[in-house]
C-alpha cells in the first residue's frame, strides 16, 4: 500500500538521520546510484565520505568533479534541488584511497577522523571485469572487502556494515538457496 511505502521510506530517513556514511566504489555504476538516492531522497544524514582511488593524471577531487558531479545519474536531483552543487559539496567528502592498500590507502589522520565518526559503511567497490586473472580478481573482490571490514572494526560509532556483491555472483538458480546470517564480529 502507499501508506506502507511511506512508512518504510520514513523509517529509512529516520535511520540515516545525523549519520555519517562511508561509501566505497563511488565512481562505479551501482555506488553512483546509491549515492544519488541518499543525496536526493534521504537527505537526513550528516556527511558521506566517498573513497576515490587516484587515477593516472587525475586526483580524487578531479574524479569527484568529473565522474560524479557531472554524471547523468544526478540529473533528476539537480532539477529538484536548486542548491544541489552547494549541498553536495557540503555533505560529500571525497577521500583519496585504494582498497588494495593497507588501511585502505587513506592518510592516517583522515582514517582516524573517519573511524571516530562513521556510523554506516557501504562497500560497493569491486572489479566487474570477469576476465581478470585470478590473482587480480582475488585482490579486488576478496581481499579488498576484508580490508574494508578490518577498517570497519576500528570505527567506534559503526551501526551497520553493508557489503555489496559484484554482479552475477548469485546467478539465477531454480533450486532453493540457503541464506546464512553472519555473526557480528566487532
């Protein structure tokens, strides 16, 4: 029902109220959509840290400007909110990092600040190149999430850790699949 939908939406907004979010994979397709939805629809959080890997010839801030602020994924939000650019620059904090590195490649003082503030981690970073040699696939899609989890263990205010899996991991199957709840480890 419509009322039930609004109740769920309000419950989500309430959960995120005054929260600090850490989103990885922000320049990827899925995380851009998550970021857009949070920025456009939720708007009750305090801040979103987005991890951006430096790329040849581009700083993370330059990638934030070119790959996120100018992305078509945000067109609807830009139309709805005249203060869009100011709002995004106020609440989104691009962080230079690399999930393949120790402590996610984040500068120590920035990492400590994040670990004191972050309430929600959404790890959406992954390689969706299914032709990668196995060592690279393991690095990007197995060891990197473990590094994010290790980072999360040091987050003093953490309420929830969300791991977004790469595409096609759970392909369509007709047989019944078991879903297991993981034990909280922090």
